[in-house]
């Protein structure tokens, strides 16, 4: 199985990338316990920022960006993590997903996550991220993960589940959805697809 995490963090090191890594590793472990080997790839959007901007203007993706888009659209499961800017997802995050074909993620298991400096921005998950992936018709897992600065290193208390627990729960939901999906057929190459189209033509 192919599990792809998209991180829109801009700094190095990045709490957004750290959250993406922890979610991906937890999902990979859960898939392993269910007998599914998972290949994990993390896409750092900061490395593709210029290519994303150029593609929006020219309509042609540079090879690294084309490879990233291909990885996302072919993934069996997707983790999407963004920092919060102005009470919403980042512009780079939105610009990248604007380049994804609207039908490419239909039914695809997706885990949503965000990072921010204060817990007050946690509603970005439901007010911004879920509507975006609902438009893309993805199968978003019930638990989304928001990590404020104070959540790192905190195990929670009797009233609040800590960040590690939320990561495990969301990753388990993603792994369960991925494991339940039927295996997809390998994509046809261009020649095979053309041969199929020609064979379907009727000349009478």
C-alpha cells in the first residue's frame, strides 16, 4: 500500500512536518498489524512552492511537482497537514490541492491535520479543511488532529485526550479505511489504453 503525507510547513524544522511524520508512522504500524505493508512518502510543499506558482501561471508542472501530484493521486491513503494562517489553511496548501484533478481523490481515505500557535484555531479543521476535501469527495476519517504549541510533550489530563492519543486514534481510523478498500487495478500505460480504445471502436 502507498501512504502519502503532504506537509505544508514552511520552516525547518517544522512542527507541521513532525505531525505528518508521527501520523504516517502510526498509520503504517496499524496497517502492519493488519497484515498490510505500507510504503510511506512525505511530500514537503515548501520545496515545491516555486513550481506550484509557475504551474498556476503556465499550466505546466515541473517534473518534481508532477511526481508529487502523481504520488497523491495514486496513493491508497493520504495525510494532509497544514499550518494555520489567518484562521485557515495556508495559501501554499490550497494552491497545491487546486492542482489536483477534482475527481482524483474520490473515495480516497484522507486524514486531516493542522498545527498552530494557539488552541483557538482548532476549528480550522471543520470550517476550512473538511469542506475542501468534501468538495474533492474524499473519504475523510472522523478524527482530525490539531496540534497547538502547548500540545507537544503533553499527555493530556482526565478531561482532555493528549496529542499522542489523538494521533493514534486518527491513524487507526485511516489504516482501517485503507485496509477495507478493495485493491485498485494497476493503471494502464498509454499504449495499452490506446489499444483498448481502438478495440472498442465500431466501424459498421
